[in-house]
């Protein structure tokens, strides 16, 4: 795979620069730690428009799951992808991005584990 010699401007293109000049390793650019990184296929629409259905997610298990990050979580034995939110009282909410879907507000006795943090979302251009 090759990389273009410079960033692509989103304005008027320059016809003088059309040829890639060096090799590009997606692993080098997208994966921090190979041993801790997994690929997941997103299913469903609760995270649209941020994560379109069938997107490929790059998930890193070695990153600390901070509030505001999108995570893969296990809630009562089921996997889900949501945005992690923790309020000042320590109450955890897994937020859907799509307003048509409910957030998961976790009751105190709920069992939730963050499996990993989503680092990249790969989806087709529309």
C-alpha cells in the first residue's frame, strides 16, 4: 500500500502531485500494541452516526477506559459498544450516540466490565 507525498487538501486540488511515493503500513499507524488490539465488527444502529452499522472497530485492551471514550463493554454477560460516562457520584452510564436508542444507566448491582477502548472506526465513505 502506498501513501501520497503530502496531505490531501479539501479545497482546490493541485494537478502537479498525483503519484504516491512511499509505502504505508496501516498497522504502524492504527495499532499501538499488536498483542492488545482486536478487530470487532459493529452491528446495529445505536452508535450512528459516529459508528455506522457494519463498521470495523479497532479496539485496544491496553488503554485505560476514561469517561468520554467509546468502549466495548460487557454488561450482564452481553457485549455492547457505547460511550462511557461516569457522573460525580460514580454512577456509570453507557451512552448511545443515536437519539432513537436509550442509554444504559447501570444500576448499582449490575455487572459491567470494560473489555476495551475503541481507537479507530473504519467505515465506507458515503
